[in-house]
C-alpha cells in the first residue's frame, strides 16, 4: 500500500436499516434476525419521481446508497469522485423481462427502456450519473465475494494514486427466478437484498478537507486458489491472507477479529475455515459472518468491511461477544477459487 487508504463515509441500505454511520450501529448491534430481508420503500428524498419511473429496483438501491454514502462523508457531487461496484447478479429482473418480451411477442416486444438495464454495469452507470461522478467507474461481477472485491480494488486504486476519492461496495436485489434456481444447483437461495457503500480516500486528501476518518485499510490482496469451476478446492493454504498481512506489515497473531463469508454453503464454508485456520491460529481469533442474518449478496460482502470499522469502536463482533481491540481481517472466498482479504485498523 503506497498511500494510506481511509474510510470517511458509509451507507447501509438493508431490510432493517437505511442510513449512514449512525445507522450502521443499529444494523450490527441487534443480535436477532430481521423479520424479512427485502428492502422496503425508500425514504423520501433519495429517489426523485423521474428516477422512480426510469430506474429499475436494483438501480434505485444503488443510487440511494451512493447518495447516502456521499452525504455521510461530507462530499459534494463532482468530477473527483469515482465508483467501484460489486454485484452477484446485476439487474437480472430487467434482463429476464427484456428476454420475455421477445420470446412472447417477437421483435415488437423488445423494450428500449429495458435494454440499457441488461448490461451488468447499469447500476454503476445510474449512480455515477446521479452523483455527477466523472472519475473511474468499474463493475465487478463475482459470486460470493463481489462486495469485498470491490472495496479491495478501490483501496488499491487509492493507494496507487489512480483516484482521490472512490465509492466502493456492493448491491443486489432478489429475483424470483434466481431465488428458485439456486437451490436446484445445491447453492443457498438468495434470500436477501440491499446495498452497502463506503467512501475511500487517501489519508492526505481526508486530512486536507478535514474529514472524519472512521478506519484505515492497511492491506488488501486478491488471489486465485486452485479449484474446479464452481468447485471447492482441497488446499488449505490461503494466498490472499498472507499477502494482505505482508502489505499491512503485520504478523498473523496481530489480527484480533475476522469477518468471513460463511453463508450456509457447507462445503465452501468448511473450505474457508481451513484457509483461515492455516493462515491464522486455528479457531482464533473470533470470527463472525453477517450473511446468515442478512442474506448472501454483494451488499453484505461490503458490509463486512463497514462492520470492521464498527467492531474497532465497539469492541465486539456484530451480533456476538466482545473482542480485543486491534486490527482485523475481512475475508471472502468463492467457489472456483477467488479469494479476497482486507486488513483494517
């Protein structure tokens, strides 16, 4: 990490909470599960009437989360802002509706309004337009680790001097076809939706504008582990964790807590446990996952990073017990072998 990367803003948009850094505590403190995992009506002022008619549901979630994050960081709309967004499925509902129009009535059934939403970066495009953000924009499509990967890529861009301020995070929505198909493929159903965005800046830029620093990302790494496509690997040696620790200048025993990506996929969860045991002390430090409570989607992946900031202040894991204060690790691994690690202090 060539330059310090700090977190100056956060937005949380999930079934039980909508807001910035103050709402984050409400989302993480309650150890119980929300009654449902779908985002309800958005608060007034986040989406205007024209956007409500023009934008799809998942695009509205992204735009609303982007506005909340920028406001939480005290930033203005403008050219110096960029966006790196992770998503597992994109705007699948619009894609399906567009295809159904053709399959039902032929070329006359193709919708010009739906067509832009069939591309994976439609959420990022809508958000950058709404925020007048003219710096780099990138969409990452990855199962299980999209949110964590987006934050890691953004931190790398800030550290390398390729951007001054970036919004980074994940967004997904529930589509009935996806939710019904995944169990047939022996995967946990997508039973949650939402968005979590963080504002990342260089430490120098944050100090220049007098921003409040919530936390610092001191080491990131993403690696490919040997595994069959959509399969679980046999190796128990993590690659991203040692690289992130080296970038942070920390030994494994310095890590005080871990947020992992356990989601109920028993084979993948067991693989991740082996990776963490091999890279850190077996069974320690304390670990937690937000996915069993809030659903498995890209928004929850990014929420793990925000939860790390909260944990350092609260001295406890989300929904769990107390932990010693100190740097922590956010770790994700996907079927097929994509591994992501972020060290936060």
